[in-house]
């Protein structure tokens, strides 16, 4: 239902990056303080015209910004985006009655994202790979994407070749491309079932494109192990396994974890993945790494066994949401790192609070659940010493952080 043309002033940005004006009216692509006009339908001004621009408005650095839905904040100055993300964290803490010193944000540079899930579908003339248009299932070609690394941009023709070989004419494929030390690591979802002819064609594409690994659904074609480096160890993650989005972001989060746990001799790494933190920590301490995915703990264990100069690392495949480590299991540790998914780690944090592990490094990709979990720890006698925003998802509304907590009483 249309409410007609209106002129409004943007008061703030919501968590998804849309401007919010009194009403509320939601307006994409704007900044606080801007006066905009346009048709409003169902409380949304979908096509605003800027009457009075903010002094924080900039020309988007990417020529695909207007059509591509991959980034939400390219129209804002870098300093504005940084400040806005820090404010998101502050407000989440304040909602739980918390505050702490915030260190300078680390922002990953442009063209540094080393993994991306490209959407691709066949067309009458071939195939089209890229990202979705804003609020649409339409795919936008992004040959000059300013977010991903040059190697990932150069991989778009390869993604289209895969679609021409094995995409159905009706459906869309998702192709996750990750840089590894051995070449590109590619995982395809939504393709046709593999038969002998397709298997040969995929093997030829993988070899011709110099891929380290190609996973087509459940079938894996490996030419070289797609190694990732965690500290001094080399790890071959299972296809599609979690990896920090940028090398810069990984380094910043790891530096924070190492500082928060300085001096710890026996560390529990909870939601450990393939060893992003566990293996570098093993250069300094014994580590017990716990992760719900058994293939990821196996990769971590193999990386440790083949590493050099690492202290003892044990692994455990365990669902920490349903079966968290209990105080009698945690009492042997003098430090813990926790890096849960967006839902946070309410059950595991409750047990950490009961166990009174002396030091905790908390990594999070959701300020709201981070603040909730920290409030539980603070109520149990911990002090939130410092926090640092690590912006791996430049120009997006995504916020990540690392923080240090220490038991006071």
C-alpha cells in the first residue's frame, strides 16, 4: 500500500544498514542527518532522492555498488562505518549494563576477502556468475568487485565454466571459492548429480584451471591439498569449512586472543574450527580443542601432528550447545578461548562462569549475543578488560570483535 511521496530526515541507521526516519520509515542507501524524498509504501522508501546529503557521503569505490547486494555501506566514508560499528557494540554492551575500553578498530583493506560464495546460473548464451542484486534473486556480474581478492575476481570465468558443465537450466548453483596456499579451493552446491561424463569434464576443468580441490556436492576431486596456515602449522580443512574472511582479520583476532591468554599454560579452545587459534596457541601452551564438526577436528589433529615445535594438542568432537564442557572438565584449564556462531554460547558460558576459568578470550560475530554472554561472566566475577572491533567485512553491516575477560573474585 502506497503512502505517497514524503520528505523525511534520517535519524539513524538500523542493524541492516537502512536509514530510519520518524514513522518509522525505512530508507536504503542513506546516512543519518540526510533529508530525502520519495514514495513510501509499507513503511519503506525504496527509491529515495537525496535532498540534503551528509558530509559523510562518498562516491562508492565499486562500480557495481548500485546494483549488487554484496555491500550495504559503500556510500559512507570509512570513518563513519568504523564509528557506526563501534557504536553498535557500545549499544549492545549498554543494554546489558556493561562498558569497557575499546581499542582502535582493525579494518581489512579493499580486495582482501579470500573466500566468497558466488551465485551462478546458466543462460541462453552460456552462464552468469556474481552476487545477487539487492533484495532479489537476480544475479549481477561483478568483474571489478572491490571486496574480494584479485584471485577470486579472476575465478569468475571458471565459476561460469562449472555452471555450463553441470548446472541445471532451471536452478541456481552456489560456488564457494577460497584461496589456499596451494591454489583455489572450490565447493559447489546445487549442481546436477555426477555421472561418468560429468566427472571427466569436472576433472578437466579443475586441472585446466589449476584448482587445488573441487568438491561437487559430496564428491571431492583433489589435485593438491588446499592448505591453510595457522601459526606454523599447515591444515587441510574439509570442503566448505569455516575460515576467517581475510588474512588481516585473522591476524588481528589471533593477536587479541594471544594477548588475552598471555601466560596461560593449558587452554581450552571452544568452537575451535580447524585450529585458527588452537594451533598458534600450541606454540605457547597445551591446548584442548573442541568443535562440533568431526571432520574439522580431524583436520586440526592432522595439522598438529605434522607441525613442528608445537605443544600437546588434544581434540574433541562435541556439540557445545547441547553438551557444553562442565566445571569438572574445565577446572584443569587456566585459560579459554571461545568463538561461537552468531547465536552465541549461552550454555557453555554458564559453565565457564561456574568453573571460574581465570582468563577468557572471547571472539564474536554478533555484538548482541556477545554482550549477553559477557554479562553472565561479569555477574560471576569477571572483568571485561578491553575490546577490539575487527572489521573483516568491509562496507557491510557485519561486526566482529575480540575481547579479554579476567576473573576478579
